[in-house]
């Protein structure tokens, strides 16, 4: 079966049915009227994967590229409202969403009224040769017509297509893109990555401001989402932008005059500190959510109690964070920072800022590499969580510096170094995250013991979780050395040194 979608003005809808009825028997098979709610993530992950998720009459439908048929899921099976893939208890819809949206929340993007009518078209032998779907959009004054060709009736289906096209209807190549555009949704592709155009002969002062303005825009885009506390990734992306900003201010010394950025350094340090607890709680929450699907049945009641308590802590912490984001102090910091970035006056430039960015980039990369190597030697000498955490921070700062200057280097080896560093950083990050999770889990158990009637099941659950966390941490510590060796081999290669002219 092949499907073609046509767009036509509302007045032409009746002409199609009348003309088809003169040539073939046409019979209405079903009709659906109502509100259709369309869902996607904040960064439109479904849309950019050519998938469409919508709800009508408490049933979710998922269709699009790569799916052989429209998938459906009855929300009456759910005990909770759906926001994440794990809120859908089973089925193909859940599995497809899991692979695409990860930990992102699903939000209602828009709602439209649709009058849907399905027709079967028969030949003189009484055989169905095609299906016709007519979808009226009252608020937009147009209709869409879908022609489904039945296998074995190619000639008849071609005639029906000619009838449809004779009314002035034209084919739509991408119905999803068409509907989203008509709804007025801003489909600007969201990304935290550095897709900037920077030339080697630009002043480092101007290039760095361009990078920092990109970071500022990312911060602004995520603030509202943090306040409403729908999706953990709002806070994650906000923190990435904040940390990158701090890294630029601290690692790219000399690009700006130190006296001009001192207050901003302190301001962004406070913003980072204010978001730490909420992010740690999010990491713990996401870790437990991922575990609950394979958790032993006898321990699930204890896990539920832990998750419920953890959610209470998260709500409380996000409430504090929302107040901070609404504070005059926070908004003053961001407003002053924006004015600083928009000011093109070179009076705020340091000595390095007045040099071409292509000239100073290798210096800053080399300095960041030296700091990583120093922290690596410390970790080898005394292998403990404190030194691994310091190494992780140095790796993160190096990665940010490499990403700042990535528009200057198109060579494949540069990208390989960044990728290898990311793997190393993720391994170290996992070790540190587990360290924080173990400490937090102990605090949660202590808190539960004092405030609620805790059964032995909770302590058994906690013991099971501690064992899983220890295994995860041990695995990451073993992998760390291999990942560092891979990264080190790349930065010591002649290709990489040639790219940076070391």
C-alpha cells in the first residue's frame, strides 16, 4: 500500500467526492471529530526524526518515517499522566519513544480541531481499490486528502489521483512539516553544540563574545523550563551553558580585562552553586527511574517509597531554585552580562583579545592539556575519588576549550580528540555521579527513618542499590585507564600536533 497526501482549499473538498462518486462507488467507513493534541520534546526530537505523536480521545498515536504502520496506545491503561517514555507502561509506542527522546519530557506543542472522514472506493466488481481520507481543519480553512492505493489496483488508483489533482490539489512531501508550520510553532533546531562561524583572522575578543552570546541564549531558553520543573534537561542544559561561560572566563585569561569580568565570575559561580543540589537530585532520580524496570519485584515497594521521597526533595529544591531565578540579583547578573556581550567597544579587551583567534587558540588548548596531564599524574599517584574528581573537572574544561575553537579546525583528528575526551569525561563523570548518589542515598534513608514508618523492605532496597552503585563505580574506574590511553594516543599523534602547530 502506498500513500499520497494532498493539500486543497476547503471549498474543493466536496468536488473531489462528487467527481469520484460519478466514476466509482464510494462509501464512508468511519469518521472522527475532535481535538488532536500534538506532543514533542522541548528540542523537537520527534519532529527532527520525522515522527509525529498525537492524542485523540485518550489514545496516543505515533506515526512517521521508519514505522510500517501507525502505532497506538490507550492511555486508559495508565495510572499516571504521561510526560516521559517510562510513563507508558508497555508496547511499541513506548519502545520507539525510549530510543528517541531519552530523558526528555513530552510537552503539548499545539492542539488543533480535525474532522476526519474515511472512505472506501470500490470498482464495478465490488472490490476495494483504494481508501480515501479527508481531514478538515476548521481553524485553517483547508483540508488534506490522503489516497491509499491498494495492492493490485495500480491503474484504478492512478485514476483517482488524477481526479484529486484535477480539483487543484497538490501533493505534500512532508505533512508533518506542513502541519507544524500552519500551527505557528517555532521549529528552530535547538542544540547546545557550537555551530558557529569563526574565522582564524578574527580578533579573539570578538570571537569569544560570539561564543559567550551563544551560551547566554542557551541559558535564557532554559530558564522558564526550570521554573516549571517539567524536564530535568532544562536544568542540565542551563548548567552546561553556565559552566562553559565560567570556563571561558577562567581559562581564556587575557582575552578580557580581568577587572571587567571579576564580578561576572563571581556571579556565575553563585548561579552554579545554587543549581548543584537540584541537579544532584535529578541524577539520583533518573538513575532510579532507569533501574525500576528491571528491579526485583519483591523490592519494588521499597523503591517506590524512595522515589516518592526523592520527588518531594526535588520539588522543594526546585521551588528554592525558582525563587532564585526570579530574584533581582540573578536577573541583574544576566542583564549586565548581556549588555557586556553586546558592547562592541574594544576598551574591555585584554592583550590576548586583540590578537587573531587562530593565533591564540593553540596556546589555550596546550595550557588546558597541561592541566589535565598534571591532574592525571596526581590520580595515578593517589587513586581516590577526590583526585579523580579533579581530573574530571580538568577534562571538562579542556573539552569546553576544544569545543570553543572547533569551528577553526575542520581536520578529522580534532573531532576524534574531542570524542575521545568526551568518553573519558563521561567515565570519570559516572564515577563521581555514583559517589554523590551513594552519599545522597544514605541521607535519604536517614531522612526516611526519622519522618516515616519505614519497613525492612526499604533497607533491603537500599542495600541492593548500594551494591549496584558499587559495581557501576568499579566498572568505570577500570575503564578509565583505557579511555585515557586512547585519548593520550590521539593528542600525542603527529596529525594532532600538526593541526595545532605544536
